[in-house]
């Protein structure tokens, strides 16, 4: 590829250099994830980062705000929202989810004349495109929108092209809008005819692969408002965008975007990884080939995903993360289904993309970032392999049941089940349904999706207790917000009742009577001050009592902070005989015995956050990044969610638990201080939740290092050795009060997010005691003899261990030990069974050699030497029958203290005389299964004597009939 005159790198650089000569500032492209623009899922055009300049809202005192001309190459993703090209990708030669947009801009500087002049000059004089193969469009106007035709653009293009190559376009094609809202304006497109030597004007904007748009010059002078109206921008701007991939394919004389040096190395990597017998180059001319489409899909999608994940976007079940998940699953499905790829193939393609794009986009050359991209994609690919298998079975079941009902529509409930329970994207369900000649009830599906979101909203709403109307009433009554500063004091306090709310009847009441009909969670009391902690930041609420005069006691069961009003939820105790007026003075008695384990779990959560980073981020074998994703702190346990791409090994669990306990035993003091947000944010190593809004000043918690010392020299590297976080919760005064910590469970919450559950103090003692008892039972069992009963006992113990809340590391060790013990016992049993079988065979052979078949044609024998082992008894019977001198019917019973088994055989000569082993067994035991020549049946050991006697009697009858 090195001999190509116009490699993609040169095409890109020539564009940038040309406009730099026209006094444009080179501005590196933005990340594909627009973090500060909620109107966009992804950057879908080069102009996104310049919106403030177009709208006139950029600060004119900044370098950015003073910029008048710009040029760059922007990574773009179009796979969701208004610009959604996903389903077209692979099926044609020019749609992509990821592409580079070469762009040039003017911000209130030059306008149409210069934009058209420079576009023509670059295309024909620098890139040397044939003029007779270029076609341009201009906006024909729209009476409905009150927009006149763009005759100025038409006239300017007329300087370079004949009128036959200048084509009017409607508002759909020649009025550019970034989204439903934002800057917009008429545009002029440049199209290229790949074939030439003809008039291709009639093929412009007709989706002909040989006549493609390569550049769009947008004359931005309007803003589309939310109500759909257009307003004139303060200044006129130019926004041009040219697809790098399309331009490169033209300059390289390729038939499509895919036939260039931007893609061929990726196709080569795909063939290597999948082992597909033919290269893309060999088959790319076959438009009906599923493999060609698959090559394109996989190549396009790995480019898209490498750049998106490289920019920090994670696959998820909502938003832009869900778009990525759809793209991953589409790529993997095409690779597996049409290229024969094996699981894990997709991740192996990342390097080919980074090699291609890395030189111009340096973050794709960072080894740590590349490793993170691979880890994320690998996990997602593995997850989909399971989802695909399970979901496909469910889909096939649904299809079968629908056909049984003669129905060609997959109902909304089933489609939602596939999405919600099995993680099957609904667009994948639609695609598979189409192949089965069916459709999906999307209207019903969307209704169910909306209902599920509303349901989730109701759960959140339940925690507010009072709504906006009640809050407004409190404000109208001049009731102040609650002062809850005393929550950190750990002492009882006094407060004034300001309002009592009856939630059942949605009203404020002046008197709460004893014995009222309200439930324990239907009354809320608001005080002027409180020492109760309200549920916040993952920590559960305090409980306790509000005690008024005359032994009137309000049992506080929950506490919520709603718009600054702390609501104490509960009801009067059953022993209260006096009412609670809305003007009462009460003693606030927090249940501090309950708060102590909550505080222990919360402070331990902070230390655990530090420990996880210390242990996992420093593992030498892979890239790790540990960030808190959520937490829950109760009086029984702490639950911590964090970003990590793989399951914690038992070694990891032991290291985490050991280091956490070392910190607890070290007796580190816990510091709290209110600090200005800006100053606190500068502390080296400080942790906070991404996206969380913190007050100013903010509460800082440090374990082991005085906060005042940190503020004196906040950048000191030493502070990274301590757990320091923003937090408004209640904490211990010393970490040693947590006493001990044990990990109970560790699991995947979603892709890239793990969850651990930890117990401290008394709950940790309970966990340790459970584990100790399980270990005692295990140690006792493994010392016992290898018997089937003991193997069964070990299996029962394994389930008991799995279901227990014992220490996770110990559970893992016990499970491994039980598995090993079962294998060892089974091996011993197998070896012993083989020995017994051999002895039984020899015994049968010896008996057969000396047995007089003519005198006794039927043998009834009860033996205990071989117990009730079927294989041994069968070996005895077979060996006897093969050695004895004539035909003999055999009724053999083996037994031990617990069970007995009868093995019955009838020689062919007797079967021919209508004798049957099954009949003999049933007549003797009352049951038996098998064939005329062989049968068997189990029986209780106590019935052996009677069965032997009956078998002997039946033998005499059969002997008489011979």
C-alpha cells in the first residue's frame, strides 16, 4: 500500500494544510462522546465542538471565542438519533457508523464566495479531480418554511461549472440541520461520478453507489428552536464537511470506500482472525455475498467501537452505551454467522484499527488505553455469546408458539421479555423475525418500555414522602428547612415539631392521635432541628424515637430529606396514650446502637475503595481502572460497586480482605472537615463520584491523615496512601471500631462493573462462625472412608456451602476442597469396584467350572461378599454362565446392611421354551424390569430370605417343566 499516490494519511493532511494556508487554525478533533451536550448521543459532525461560536455564546475574551477560521479532521459516529446509518452499514459501499469528517469553518468571517472558491480550488487543483465528473447542488427554497432559493450559490458555482452540472435540491437534501434543534442553514453539496464520460445529473442524491456526495458546504445562518421555528443567527457562518473515506476511495480509483488503504489492513486482520478462506479483495465484487457484507460490518464496527471505547464510552443498557452494545452484537453476529469466526475474535481486531488511526489520533496509541479497549470489548463479546445462545432458544420457542397459533406477529410481551430478561436487543429480534416471515409489535413493546421506566420512577418517588405541592405548602406556612448539623454529634437532642403529615390522606394535621388508623410508614414529622441522619449517599437512615410530654412516643422507622425538609417517618408507639401535637417539643433519641454498625460499614466502605485500587490497579498482568460506581451502607453490611473488567480471583479476594483488615487493626483515626470545594478538590488522591454534585463547602472524610495537613500541601504524593473522599455520612472516630471485615460475595453487576458485599463487627463474627462450622463439617467428612454415602454427604455440603453467607474466600476454598474430595472418593470407589468386580468374576468362574448343569438347571444364590454392587454381581453371573457346562438359569441376590439387588438371567435355550427372567423376578420379588433373557430388581435387605425362598420355589416349577 506504500506505493499509493493518495494514501488516506496524505489525503487528510493535504486538506488540513490547504486551509491552514487560508489562515485557518488547526483545532484537534473532539472526542466522539459529547460530554457536555445532552442533545447528542455521539459527535456526528465536525461542527459540534463549535456550537458556542455559531450561537454567539462563546466568551469573546478567550482564545476560542476569538477564533474566526478553523480546520480539522473529526472522528464521527452516526448510529443513533437523527443520523442513524446502522442498518445500512455493510449493505452498501458508502455508509459507515464511524468515519472521519474533514471540515473547515468560518465564524462570522467569510461566507459563500470564499467557501465555494476554495472548495473548487482544493478539489480540482490540489486533488486534481476531473471537472466533468463533479456535480453540485443548491437549495431550491421552501415556500412552506418561508425560505427563498439560494440563487447566490447557484451563481457562484456557475463560474466553474455548466448549468447541467448545477442541480437544485429540496429542503431534505439541501437544508442542513445537525439535529432537532441547533444551528442550520441551506447547503451546497459536491457529488462525484465515479464512472465519468456521461451526464450523471439525474443520479445525484439517488443512492447510486457510483455517484456519491463527497463534500457539503453549509451556509449557516439560522437556528432551529425547540418549537420548530427558525431564527436568524447574529452572524453568518460556514461549516463544511467532507467524508475522508469517500474522498480517499475516489483519489485511489477504488470502486467503494472499502477498497482503500484505510480498510484493507483491517480486512486482512479479519481474515487472519476468523480463518475465512477468501480475502475481502477476492470476493468484494459479489454484491449478494453474505461474507462481503460481514467483512464490511465487522471492519466498520471495530473502527467505531475502538474509537468510542477509547474515548471512554462504555457499553450499557441505556443511552449511547446501548448503541455501542447494539453495534458490538451486530458485528459479532455477522462475524460468527457468515465468516465462521470463533468466540473472542472481535477483540483481536483492535490493534489493526489503532495502527491505522493512531498516528493522527494519539490516544489510540496509548498502550494502557488500547489494553482497556480490548478488555471492555472482550467482556462484552463473551457476554453476548451467552446472551445469543439463551436468547435464541427463547426466540425459537416464541416463533414456534406463534406459528402454532397461526400468528405472524411476535407479541410485545415476548419481545420485551427477550429484551429485559435475556438482554436481546429488540432490533435483533426484529431482524430475526423478518427472516422467519414475521414482525414484532413495536408499538406495544415501546409502551412496555415506557411503563417499566415509570415503575422505576415510582420507586424513587416513594423515598420523597412529600411532593412538590406539600413542599410549596410548607414554604407558604413559612416553615423553615430542617437544621440537621447535629447528626454528626452522636448525642440526643431537643427539637420543635413544625408539621405532621398524614400521607395516607395527603394532608398536614395538627394532632396525631394514639391508636390512629395510619400505618407505620404513613406519618411524617418535620422538626426545626434533628440529629437523625436521612437516607443519602448510599447510607440508610437512622431510626429511633421522638419523645414528647406525657410519654407520647413517636417511633421513627425511616428518615428522608426532601428539598431540605427532614421527614421523620413512622407512627406513635402502641404504648402511647397521649397525642402528638404539631407544636410539641420532643427529645430526639437516635438508636445509636444501630448507627454504630452503619458507621463502621460506611467508614469501611471508604477504606475498601482505597484497598481495591491499591490491590487491583497495581496488578502487573493487566490494565485495571477502579472507580466507584455506587454503594449501599446498612447496619448489616456494606455493598460496593466499582468498575473492573474481570471477576476477582480468590487470591484477589484474600489480598483485598487482608489489606482491609490490616488498616482496621492499625487503628487509623478518622477526620471530618467542611472545606471549600475548590480547595478540597486539589487534594492528591481524593476520590469522589463522577457526575455527583457536591455542596460548597463540602464535607471531606480522611482515614489516617489530618485534613488540615493535606490542605497545607494538597499536591503531596503521600496523600495517595490514604482514603480521602467527599462524604456527608456518619462515620467512626477510629477505623479500629470496625473491628474486622469479611467479604461475603463478589459478582458482576453489569459489564465492566463488579459488586462486593462486606460485613464488619458482629455481622462479620456471624459470617466467620458460619464458615468455621462448614469447615469443621468438611474436615470431618474428608477423614472418612470413601463410600457412596460419604460422596453424597460431600455433595450436600457443597450446596450448603454455596447457599451460605460464609466468608467468600473460604467458600471458594471449601468448594474446591469438596470437589477434590469427591473426585478422590469416586476414584477410590471406582478402583475398589474394579477389584470387587474382578473377585466376583473369578468366584463365578470357579463355581461354573464345578457346577452340574444337568442336575441343577436353575441356580438361586444369595451372597454378601460383593454387597449389592450391580457390576460385581453381573460379572459373577456372566462369568458363571460362560463357564458352566450347560444352560443354567441364574437368580443371584447380593446384599449389604443398607440395600440388596437381584440379578436374573435366563439362557437362550430356556427362553425358547417360553421362560422369562422378568417373570421369575416378579414372581419372587414382586417387581423387576428387563428382557426375557435378563432382568434385575432392587429389594430391601429384610426381604432377601423370603425372595430367595420364592425364587427357589419358582426354579423347581420351571425345572419340572423342562
